[in-house]
């Protein structure tokens, strides 16, 4: 049975997956900006004619890296929340329950019945 908690859990799991994808995309873009900046200014001892462009690319990469870190954090939080809601959102036990079980002891055997209403 799909309880409200379990339905919310499924939505949170979907949000977590979206956050993970966003983090991967932003992280890949950040790494690409870093590589591009190092292509413009690769040698430290020599003066770099494209220093302004390289610095701009590094700043853009850092901004995307921060976005990736935030996306990964949100994804992790949503995944944990989804797990908690899933495991605590199981259906309630029925109001009436009766159980019958065999019992064995040295020299005797029997049946035990118990329940609640």
C-alpha cells in the first residue's frame, strides 16, 4: 500500500536523482573551464598575455564548482530524507490481530493463541 510518506519519499528520491545529475553537469563544466584557463596560461614563469581571460574562466569554473557542491549536498539530503520516509512510512498494522503458535517443553506440547483487538 502506498502511504503518504512513501509517495513523498518517491518524489524526494526523484529530486535527489535530479540533484545528482545537476551536480555532475556543473562539475564537468567547472573542470572544463579550468582546463580552458590553463590552456591560455600554461607556463607560470612566462608572462601570460591572456591572463584576464584565464582569470575570468577560473572564476566561472569556481562558481560552477560551488553550484556542483551545493547540488550534491541537496541530492544527499534528499536521498537521506527519502530513505527515512520510505522506512518509516510502512502501512500500519491492522487493528485486529490473532496468532497461533505451537509450544514445546520437556514432556509436554501445546498450542498458544494470542492477539489484540
